[in-house]
């Protein structure tokens, strides 16, 4: 069992390192940060994602999705007062998270291309679903932002 987890983790870490490298390049192009600090920031993100992925593969914890564990690890590490949290925040502040979307969207496109037959079966039905999801996400994000701005007294 641990050998299976190790093999999966080895593949995942390799993919994360490649994604991190491309994200670092996109970050350099996007905001022109200090090279060493942004490289450390991207590497910290890769390590945090790796820890979250590992937790999602542990048999007792695998009931919850991988995104949950990666998010929990990142949130816990970035809490003020967490040991090493200042280091994480210092270096990840030099990473433009918008630049991270470039390789992620490329991977999403590749994964859709891999399942082109399934995509073809969805045909036109995917368009209204995608529009509804995008509209719902936008409306919920807008409501949440308005609520928080009113709560902070900005508006």
C-alpha cells in the first residue's frame, strides 16, 4: 500500500515541480519579482501542495477531496503565529497567483483534449452548464465581496 502511495506521490511531485517551474517563468514575465525569492515562493507552494496531496492519499483521510487537504495545509501554514508562517508569507508574496493560472489552464486544456470523446458526447449541453456555473460563481463572489466591504465599512 505504501509503495502505491509512494509511486503516486513521485508522479504528483514531478508534475508539481514542472508546473511550479512554468509558474515561476510566468511569474517572472508577469510581475518581474526578485528571482530567488519568487523561486523559493513557488517551491514553498509546491511543498504545501505535496503535503496536501499526501494527506489526501492516507487511507483514513482519503474520504475528503485532494483540494480540501491542499487548501487546509495552505491555510494552516499561513495563519499568523504558525511556526515558519512568516517565511511562507514573505516568499509567497512575491508570487503572482494570476501567473499560476497559465500552466494550470494549459493542463486543463490538455486533460479535456485527452477525453475528447467524452467532450464530444456532451456537445451543446456543456455550454449552458458552463454559463450557469460561471454566472453563479460571479454572482456568489460579488455578493460575498459586497458583504465583506460593507462589514469593513468601505461601502
